[in-house]
């Protein structure tokens, strides 16, 4: 079982308009809603890859009720024990497309809070493909609600093969929350990936997570450098065992205890990058629990993120594109830094 933690879950609303014009009224041509927040996005992709996933974090109010109802429809409705799990899908031969897998269950282990779960509103301009995002801050979480989350998290770690800590912090949660969760995972012997930004990332990295996955802007904010290799190595020196930097259309750079690799898609692709980073996290975690080599984990992460950009639905991945891209992702190994 893979555990994802989304402290600031969201109900994602997407509106499509023929053209977005400032100061004008618009007729919405398309509308969708679904459970959101980075860890829930990761869980959706993991489910599609055949990995049983448990999601925890906070949900509350009328918006939280809608989110949980939609979450229940993400995967096949079959009994799911948060402490158990399905066998991980068999890893494909290196450089080949994976065999099709049936979606696996996503188990709701969210903690109920009194406040109302936030909404995120994306307005997609169909004329240009550009997206305008409006994100609410999230509910105010009390000390008792945070304590309940910690208790739930400790229980779930006992059955987890890996854990992802994802996204922003809601109001009321202290800035060192992710560092606390990283330390708990390390004490339990569960590999932990941290995907956040700003001060929560700075504090969390000091707790020595197994992996962090910043994008170029988050990496620059953390290290002060925009040169990818220098910034990624600096981030690793700050405490992370491995750093996987998302470089947008240029792919991913991995600086790990086992080596340094850069992975890139075969070509730049047009589309909506919403959720591409979350798909990459799902690729990295699924590759970890399946025992894939670093180059094959990176191939999967880059193929999934690129297939997400190509998907007609923001945040989902195009499976046909993923399977076609996977063997074509380029991998370059870099020499370690001279001592």
C-alpha cells in the first residue's frame, strides 16, 4: 500500500470558456469537479497504475462532503483494508511499455474537520489553452484536529510501503508539520517523498526525507540558484537523501546516493501542465515500490508527466501517450561531482 498525505485537500472546479477576457462576463462551455490537492492527484494516478493507495489529510464542511463522495468513485468499489495491499504490479522490462493494469482501490482515511474544505477554480481559455487558477486558503485546523491526523498517520504507516507528503499547509498548521511527518515515517522505516515548497520545504528537508521533488522555481527559492545541477546538489546537501528536480519540458534531474541522471521526453509537447508534477510523483513512488532502477523510475515519471500535459482533461494522463512515450524517454547519466 502507498500512503499519500494531503493536508490541504481541495474540491477542484474547472470551467472552460471560449475565450477569457478581463472585465467581461463569460458563458461557461464546460465544467467539471473532482477531488483535488496534490496527494489526491498522486493517488488517482497510482490507482490507474494498479497500486492500492490510501489517502489521508483533512476534509470538512459541505465541500469536504462532495470531495469524499467523488473520491469514493475514483476506483473499483471493493473491500480495502488501509493496512493491507494488493501485490505491486510486475515491473516491465527496461525501456518497454507496461502491461495494462486494472485500476486499484483508493481508500479514504481523511480526518474530518469543522472547517470547510477549500475550492480551487481553474478557468481554461479554449482559444489559447492558458489556465487561470484561483486557490482558496483552506479551513482553519485546530490543535485537536492536528492531533487526530497524527494518530491516523501513525496507524497508517504500519501498513505502508511508501508515503508521499504533498502540497500546501492549511491555516492553523505549524510550518514544521512536514518535518514532523517525515521524522515519523523515518522512525517507522517507511520511505518518504516530500513535495511542497517555501518554508515547509526548508523545514522538512532538514528532517532528511528520502526524496524531495521540487520544480525549478521551488528549487531556486530553496537554494538561491537557478542552475539545475548546482541547485539540486545544494538541496541534497541540506538533508534530502535524493533530489528529483522537475525541469518542465526539459524533463527531470535526479541527484541520488546511487548516481546522477537526467531524463527528458523525446520532444516538447503542447498542452496543459496542470497535475504533471503529481503524475511524476506517482511514477517515482510506483517505481520505488516495484524495485525499478533509477533510470526506469525516471523514464516512468517523465512519460507520465508528459502524458498528463497531453491529456484533454487537466490532471489526468493519456494512457496511450504514456505507453508510446515510455520507451522513448532519453536518459543521460552524469559523472558525480569531484571531491
